[in-house]
C-alpha cells in the first residue's frame, strides 16, 4: 500500500452535461457503485457458511434460520466432498 507521499498529485475537473430527458437535468445518483456491495457480502457468507445465499440484505435472524435449515439438510451444501482415493 503506498503512502500518501508516494501518490502523485492529480488535478481533476468537472464537465457538466445536463440530461435533456427530465426537467431537472439530473442523471443517475451513483447507484451503480453500490450494486456489487450486496453480492460481495453474499459471496463471503456463502464461502464462510457453505450454503447458498439467494437474497440480500440478510438479517442476523435470517442467517441463523438458514444455518438451522442447512444443518437439517433442507439447504444444499456448496462444499464439495473431498475424495480420499488417489489416481
């Protein structure tokens, strides 16, 4: 990770281009940058718990219920069984 002293100084500028499609001229509000966040968290939970997460957001209670269902065999496991045979 570089230190702040190692990062070059970058000048930025803004060019405004209002949208002609609405009376305020506004476009998106940056929502696209937040879309992958839930997918990353769901993937991390799947990796840690070993069962699929099919919707987000997920509450602690929902996660606990999914754990219980997984233990009962109601939810398939994402982990592969390790083979003990050798070729």
